[in-house]
C-alpha cells in the first residue's frame, strides 16, 4: 500500500509541475495586443492561465493528502 501511495504522490507532484509549466508557457505567449485590448471580461489567455493554476493547486492538494496518508501508514500511532 505504501508503494502505491508513494507512486501516486510522485505522479501528483509531476502533474503539479506540468500544470505550472503549462501555465507559465501560456503567460509567456500572451501578446502585448491581447493585454491592451479593450474587450469586456477576461481574455482567452487569462482564462487558460487561471485554469492551469487551478489544476496545479488540485494536483498539489492531492500530493499533500497522499503524503499525509503515506506518513500515517508508515508510522501508525497505537
């Protein structure tokens, strides 16, 4: 069980890193014209950045929960 949890924690951490990198890439690709546009509401780039950062938070939460469960299984308190 601890092996499965360890693998899941690593996979969730990799997922968080991938979401972070994708969000930063979208941020870098945002054009100056898109930032200066007078449209109402957020741009498509902003929406995608927001989505990627929420995905990162979700993966981080899953990694932390998995790590806590792993520690609880590794050191049970009787």
